[in-house]
């Protein structure tokens, strides 16, 4: 939450205390430079022991509560029919009011099941915006992903409160043009990841659901980042100002035919699953769970994690817990804006998204502005962010670069993990890099996989810019780490 100080300023405040700690390591800048080179200038390939602040993702790295840890001790380990499954299902039913639950080991496993069941060649899958694994599964099954986001959603700086909204007119026109029978399903992503963790409004979801109902098309919700979206509906959408997080969740759920989620994000644990009230849809997807995931009462998850999700989901309904991420992210975004650092606005959920397109506008797009900035930030501060730009796109069939709409460096803020002083440190190092941005050069691939190259690809610096950066760091910071 935020609290008012005597100076009338607002301070983001942790509504938890830390009772288990993990020692961190901040290697000297020379070592960081060497580590980055050994990792092929790809932050995915860094070793965690060399990372001070791991802001790569909020996936599977959120902090558990004492109550979650306690619940893990009473997990009922059975292949079939475990009490743990019943407890998890009861918690899901309580939150989402959907009676049928198919467990799966993480979000992309749900995507595999849903896309394999409902996507066919020659079909289309309209959505507000794609996520990498979502698109891969849908296209693997022959359906084409069509993004119908409101165009203003992909403007980097904006004061639009709901940049994740679907363009309703475009959705209507698209269905009219192709015919409802050509639509596999319509997908809405909460807390739209790749455009900066930006929410949709509940009004927009109502409008999408109306169209789907009229045309007899399924509406599928990716609820992985629902937690942040709930906070934004409550704080930015006037109609829901006095509604509780629970009421908002129930209303969202009532509009969707299928809800799937990655519990690596939603529920402060690890796992996932698919929810529906339709026995028909449940039966259509069920066999794939047993084929790819595990029996219907564990779906590839450990029972201990399942207990943690059951409790974590209830914590997600607690407004003070829900707020923690977005409020800290807002603080960082405000500081960046004050200091003239280009960032995605308004602040979203998940993390802070720095606009590398502008930050490194002296670099050619083909030298991966966001990738270079990610490498530079690790060298400057031992901070691991994630490239979300052209490197995250694969080349087209002719081998040409596909330039992404945005070039972002994502600094994820895992929920309940980092303190304000750690975030202040991250802000300081980003600001230092901005002052010295002209020193940052480009990258080129030396090993380039043809799919999902951002995960495994290795690159090199196009000049000796990493050495120049280290030199300047020593000039400015002396022998400080
Ligand atoms: N949907 C969304 C919106 C996601 O952000 C993710 C994962 C998935 C689905 C897939 O879930 O990882 O459990 O298989 N996002 C992670 C990230 C990887 O770092 O943003 P998963």
C-alpha cells in the first residue's frame, strides 16, 4: 500500500515482514562484464549466483507467505484423489465460481491443451495481444493469431488507463468478415504482458463477451496476470471503485467460457490449470491432461505447490497484498519519469518497462536495442532484466529480421520479494546508464536458433563498448561495487 508521510508525499510500504532471507552476491563490475560475455550477452544465460537483483521475470519467483509454507506441510501425496486436489479445487471454485478444474503444470501447458483442442488450420484466434508461448501453441495447431488491441495501447507513453483493451469495432468487423465458424475462440489476456503489463477494463471485457455470446464464439481468458489487472480495475475504473477484489474477480469470471492461468504468477507458487463451467468443454480437454500432464488430480504439479496455490489464491483476494506489486512499480515509473528516463506509461503490473527504442536511439534496430540495454544494465549494476523487443521475435521464413512494435527492457518486480532500497539502487543504475547511454553499443548473434531464439541464442558486442562502460563506471564510482 502507499502511506502518507508528514511531508505529504506518499511512500510505497511493504505490508509484510521478511522472516526468511537469501544472501545476495554483487560481483565487481569487471566480473560482471566477464559474466555477461560468457553468457553470450543474453541475460537468460547468466548464472543466478552472479546476479544481484533478478528482475528477469515474476514467474515462479514470487515470495511465499508463512501460511502458504504451513499449508505445504499437510499436503496429501496421492496419485489419484488426493485431499490436496480437493482443497485447491475448493479454493478455485470459491474465487472463480467455476465448478470444473483441469490441473496443469504451468501456463503454457494449458495453452497446449486449449490450442490442441480448439485450434484448426484455416482458423483465426483474435486476441487483445499475443504472448510468446500462446502464439507458438496456437500457430502450431494451424490457427492464425490476430491482434485486435486498441491501437493506442501500443503507444509507449500514454495516459490511457486501460491499454490492454480490445478494439471492439475491429473485433466485430473481423468476425463479420471471416465468419464466426472460422474463429477458434477469442482470447483476452489480463495484465497484457508484452505491451508492459497493461490491463483491460471490465467494461471492455463485457463488450467482448457480448459479441462472443451473440456470435456463439468461446471467450478464453488468460488469467496469469489477473492479480495486477484486478488492482487496476479497482483503482482506475470508476464503476468498480467500491467493489471488492472478490466481486471484480467473480464478474470477470462470469463473462468467460474458459479461464486458464499460470500459478507461477497468479497465486504466489508454481503450477496452473484450466477452469470452466461447461461439462462439454471439460470433457473435450480432459484427455490431453492425462496424456501430457498427469492424472486429473495433480496435472504435473507437486502436491506441496498445489497447497501453496490454494492459499496463495486467497491471498490474491486481499487488497493489501494485491497492491504491493503495482504500487512499487508505480514508484519506480514515477522516479524514472521525473528523471527523464523513457519508460512505458502509465505504470502497469508485472514490472517496469524501459523504452530501449528511445534510450538507445543511436543504435540500428538490427543491433537489438533492448538486448544491448539488458546487457549494459547487468554490467552496470548486476541487475538482470529481460529483453522484450526484436530479439524476442524470430526471423521470418526468408530469414529477415522481424522488427518488434516496441523495444522494451523489462525489469520485473517479483511480488513481495524486493525492498524499496533495492529498487532505489536499480533506479540509480538505470539513471547512470542513461547519462552514459552513448557508450552503449550493439549486439550481433553468433549462435541463432530459428525458434524462440531469445531463450538460447548467443551474441557478441559489435565493438569494445562493454570495456568502455566498465572504465566509465570506475571513473564515476571509484572502487564501489
Ligand atoms: N500467459 C502469460 C500472460 C504469461 O505471462 C506467461 C508466462 C504464460 C502465459 C505462460 O506461463 O510460464 O507458466 O508456462 N510468462 C512468463 C514471463 C514466462 O516471464 O513473463 P508459464
